[in-house]
C-alpha cells in the first residue's frame, strides 16, 4: 500500500495484493486497487464562500479482491474405496475403487471488482455528516457447483461459471447530538 497526500487536499492511495491458495493449480491471484480523494473544504474558495461546511470531500476508488472458497482438493478427482462389491460363489466381496468427484484443474480465483464514487459533507464541525456512495460491484468467474449431463456419470462439479453485477446507492447520516466533556 502506498499513500500520498498533497497539502491534505489531494489524496492518492495505491494498493497491490498477491494471494496464494493451494486450492488451485495456478496458486496466485493478483489484486490491484487505487483511490483518489479531494478535500474540497481545504480549498481557499470553499473556506471563504462556505465557512459553515466543516467537510466536503469527493472520493473515488476501484479495487479487486479474490475468493478461493472451494473444498480442498476440488481441482483433483476424488477416489473412493468400496468393499461392498459383488460376491461371486459366496466368496468375499470384491473391493473396488471408483471416481466419486470429477476433477477440474481449470479452477481459478473468483474475482470481485468494485468501483465506488462518494461524497462526504459535514456541518457544525462534523456534528452532522452525510455520506453518499454510488457503487458497482462485478464478480467474475463465480465458483459454483454446476450440474453435469447424466452421460458423464457425475451429477455436478465445481466450476468457474457466470458473473454477477450489483449496483447500489448508499446513504450514511452521522450525528453527534450530545457531547459532554470527560
């Protein structure tokens, strides 16, 4: 993570994360991010024209993170031993080993990309503060259990399938109604 602030007005944050997971053949996932902020209340034209505003900040961020929430060894076929095999001529049943879960070595990180644009405004020394955020969150390569055709001999397998998009608008209102000295 790298943070930079110029005169406490302009803010830049850069992040980069590398996560490793033994659940995938390609162990590593790389997740960048950045954020920009502008403390408008620190500008002279704001201080002179709108002195009742204690905070006025415009901000924007974008970043990625990953999800590896699948069962251990989901990339490999699962073998099961069965000793309840068929008994020929009343002899001991013949044991067998069979594949109970299909392998998927192509499994990879599920990736969530989030974009957020927000505005913060505060009055009366931030005793009353409003935050408004507009966001878009897109998840790609969802790790889901997919139904397989019956001809495969398996009912399902974990796969990276589909994507999901969430859009939203959030409002947060903070108020310090009562304040007394310690």
